[in-house]
């Protein structure tokens, strides 16, 4: 058995996280009025045990979703969109 990580963002599942891993100061979180205007995106990471002969490329989106539902661990990554791309919260 091998362990892989799959990342789900909106309607896609990939093997690499689709954003920059840049830390953000997020000074705007100090002002509750600005929190409602944030564009926050969620990337869900699935840690999955798979057989050694597993081939990611051969699976359809529906099959990948089913595979993700069997994950031994799920981690949510939150990103805030700014003018320069995405920053990790």
C-alpha cells in the first residue's frame, strides 16, 4: 500500500495543491467589517491509502470523488484572494 495526497478545488481534483504557499499577514482580519468582503477559497486535501498498482490518470472525476470519500485524513486549506494571486490563511 502507498499513501497519496489529492487536492480538490471547486470542480477539479489534482495531485498538486493549486495555489502559492505564501503566508499572509491578513491585517484586514482585525477589522470585522472587512471580513465579509474577503474572497476565501477552500482547497481540501485528502490523504488516501492506495494499492501499489494505482494509476491516477486512469480515473474519471466521479471515481476520484469516490476515492476521496475513503480518505484516512482530510485537511482544509483556506486561501484569501488578493490582487497578486492567492495567500494562505
